[in-house]
C-alpha cells in the first residue's frame, strides 16, 4: 500500500519466541502507531517490580520509535495499562524521566495483562513527512 510502512512483521516475537500476527509499528503519512510494549527482552518478561518493568517497556517503545526515525519529542499520545493501581505514582516517575521535556497526551487504565507483567505502553507519534 502506498504511503504505509510496517515495522516488525517479518519476525516479531512474543513470550517464548512465538510469532506475533501484527506489526511492531505502522507508519502512514508522518504518523507512527506503535503496538503495545511490555517489559520483554528476547521474548521473555524481565524480572523486577514496576520501576524496572516500566523502564524496560518504555525502552522497548523508544527503540521502535528510533528504528522508524522518531524520538520521544514526536510522541503525541501514549496508552498505559497497569496491572495494579498502586503502581500509578511509581510509573509516573519513570514516565516523566523519558517524556518530561515533551509530555504527550496519555490515558492510563488498570487491566489484567495477557502476559505476566505489570505494565504495557503504546503510543502514536507524528513527524512531518
């Protein structure tokens, strides 16, 4: 399709290395939609509490942004899912350390996770084409 580029469809993997049926991100006319990122490294969720897992989920998100030529300053909206509402303030401190200079709009909800983790983060970014 013209004007659409998909990242990570050739071999994205989830827990245990399973192939995922969606792109890590899709770019269209300057917009980049990044799929939800969990605190996973090499197909496995990292150990640790909300702080360690928040850092990893956001680093995973930023790595996809960078792959597509975007940075945190291009993020216009984030979606956040927390497993435990008591983690909200801790997550906010981590989030601010990455996005404090360019805070995006954001929604945050409490939800059960599909994988055994404490947080998931997605985003929409924009950069003039």
